[in-house]
């Protein structure tokens, strides 16, 4: 899984690091002190869209 923003439990997180085991460290974009370790099967990638 590439770095970027993901959806996890209805909140937006940023991927910090992905391990070979399939687990990723993710950080809440609104609370920099909230870091979680979750399996990538629980994450949904968010596409950044620019509408200029």
C-alpha cells in the first residue's frame, strides 16, 4: 500500500509506514498524537481530487 490518505472507521488517516506483514502505522490527520497499527485490509484509499 502506498503512502497517502486512507479511511479507517469513518475517519481520515495518513499512512506513516507499511510493513511487509501487511500492517500499517496510520495517524489521524486532525490529531497528530493518535497513531494506530492496523492491517491494510481494514483501510480504504482516498483519492485526492482537485477541482480547479
